[in-house]
C-alpha cells in the first residue's frame, strides 16, 4: 500500500461524514456538526475535504452498490456476455438490453445513481466554500479547486453518458430540479476539466510513488480528449465539430500533444515494456502461502495517468469502504483450485470472437484473457471441464484476466491474506486499482484526432503489443477504423470498449451487440455454444433482439425510485 492510498483512506473518512445515507440522493445535507457553516474555513480543512471528494468517488465502486460502472459497461459491451448464475438475471438483462429477463427490476442502477450524486454533493460543497477559506497562497487554492472540479467533471461525465438526462446540481442542495439538457452537463464537464488543465501546476502530484490516484494536469488533459471524442461520436456523427464548452478538435488534440511532449521530454509517461506487468493476474505466479506472492506487477507504472485506488483493509464490519468491490464478480465461478486465478461469481465471460481478435504473437492476448480450457489444477483437471458441470450461465470458458482476483494454491485470497485487519475476506478486501487512463490511450486518441504523428503514435502502441517487433507496424497514417480496432484489443476488459462502441454510431453499436454471440462477429454468423447451468446452449445468438437494443440508444434505465421521489419531475429514458 503506497502513501497516497493510506492518505485517501484516513482523510476520506471525514468526507464520508459529510454525506449521510438518506431516502433520496438529493437529500444529502450533513447530519453531523461538520457542515458548510462550521467546516471548510482553513486550508487544512480544505485539504481534508478534497480527499473526501476522492473517497466518495471511490465509493461508486467500493460501497458495494451493484452493479458497479465497470461491471455494467463490460457486461453491456460486445466483448462480454452477462454470465453469473441462474439467479443473476440482471446480468442477462444488461447484456441483452432486455427487461423481460427481470421485469420487476425497476431500480437496477439506483445504487450507482445515489453514490455518484453523493460524490458530486461533496465536490459542490467544497467548490462553493472556496471563497470563505483562508488560503496560504493562490496556488494552494488552485490545486484544491482543480481537484474538486475535475472529480465533479468525471462523475458528471459518467452520469451523462450512462443516463443522458440527469439533474445538474452545481451547489450542495436538496432541491429537486428537472433533468438538464445533455449539452448543459457536457459544458460543465468541459469547463471543470479545462480549469484543472489550465490551473493545476505542471509538477503537482506527478510523483506516482506518492501520489498515484490524485488528479494531475495531464489526467485532466487526457479526459478532455476522451470527452470530446465521445460527444463527437454520439451527437455529431464523428464530424469533429465543436462541442458544448467550446471544446474543439484542435484543442482536444492539443491536450493530447501536450501530454505526449511532456512524456518524451521528461519521461513523465511511457508505455510499460511488458504489457502483462500492468495487470496482477497476468504477471503473478502460482504459489503457496508459505512461498508468498511472486509478481512483477507495476502498481505505479509510468504508463498510468489516472487510477481509482483501493485497499485490502475493508471487512464486513469496519465500514472503511476501501476495497475493489467489482473484481470479485469477475472471478472464476464455483472453483477455487486454479491459482493464481481466484474465485468469484463468473460475470462478464469474454466472448469467443473477442478472444480470437488477438494474433498469436500479440502479448496482449494472454495478458487480457484466461482460457479456462488451458488452465489445469494440481489434479490435472481443466477449469473449463469443471465449470461446465456447474451452474455457470453464458459460460464461454474465457475470463477477464486484467481484473481477476488472486489466490494461493490452497484457495485463500492473496489480498485478504496480506491485510493487516481482522476479518479481511475475498469479497471486500480486494485491493487492485482500477486503471482509468493509460498513456496508450492518449497516444491513440491523438492519432484519432489527426495528429501529424498519428502513424508514430499508433505504431508505438502496436510495437509494444508485439514485444518490440516491427512486423505489424503501419507504413502510413492509420484510418479511424484501424484505430478503433486497435483500441478494442489494447483496452479489452478495462471498461472502455462500451463507450468506444457507443461513439461509433447507433447502427454500428446495434450491429456489434447483435453479433457478439456469433463465431465470426457478424450478424449473419453462426451462434456460439455456451453452457447455461450445465446445459449446452447452441442458439444464444437468438436472444439478442434488435428492437431491445436500438430503442435504448445505449442509455440506461433511470431508477424508478428516483422518478417517484421526484414527484414525476424526472422522466424515464426511451426503451425502458
């Protein structure tokens, strides 16, 4: 556990105190004596408060609300099926966009909605207190304001691309306000991120050993490019038009080029030489508790630009809310003897077509996907053969390796065994960080935005994928389709593909969703075989229905409970 992770845990508890659980996310006023009139007066208090903003953003995953954004977007992408067990019908609902799998599920995303607005409340409270704080220097204020506004922007960006029509609150308030026009939300997102990019000192938090997890100027610049490309794809048909907040293609590219220039001039960022070293399960050996963990995992890799931090000290009783609560859902269902790959609930099985996209000499393939047909235990039994005899659903035999829990050969959880608190366990004590942005992403976004160095940037990513070999390098600038295809392989299993697919247009989105369960990734292709509760299903392709997918446009169900509590002010999204 590094220093910043400890600091976020300790200081973040203050932020949690400011946001009591209530009947509605809008009713989030403090129930303690630490409130906007007695807190946020000194710079020390502001420093505590900004870490409380990080804490509440972390709780969009670590509070245990199901599904997390990560699991939802992986399930809803064309790289994964729903999975889980027979009772996990909401997994299939999300994967097929089909409410008939669980017609009574009216509040599927209510936990996410609530957690995000609590995080936004904390940011708004701090932002609206800035003028009343006694700052030591103007730079100190700019750092805190940059962090709070960037975190608010990231949370609103998630909300608007999840639900499209969301209330826009810029002050701590319990008022019910109508859902804002998406452009208004995007304008706030752009302005907040731009403030951080322009005001955060260049060297602030760039020491990853101490500060990984904190917002930097360069993370904000990368996020601005991501916001631009998503909006341009979903709303402007990828025409590179100006978007709300007056963010242009040229400005978005400029932010990427600034990151790349800083990386090359000062080695601030670089691609990790061994792709597998970015992911614990991809580079951790099979060992016993007596031997101890053996890994080459680079938690503070120079490639990482922004991560959500987690810790292994959360239990069912201490309410620290610091553990990675989505990762256990992706673990191997009903088995615990295939170390180092840990057990879990079997959600998000990777599709055979997605797994087939990797060339044999592309090191990303074996670092991204676990092939259960090739994984054996001490008794020589294959994980695939054991699992098809259990209650796994949508089972393909392919598992996300990037976010797979780790176990020793005796089946015990590695993170739980390393915890220093009593009661650590495999469900709450997972500590792998969620990588939100890597340097590779900036390189590919710059190429997509039309950098004159597009071929160079693209080939940097591809050359690393092929362990330094240049055989697969392009000899001319990549097309947009080539970049999209490369992004799919580079970021598979990281919670990015769904958003990338959404911005390729509604027709491409629908086609990919309909074709995810075919052998060749085409709508006309043959159905893959999966196992559902020990029974082979040879026609899963037929369960993907175009009208269910197209009608929703990729946006999610607004919780009915929130619509009801608003007195009907909020309106449900189309298709739900």
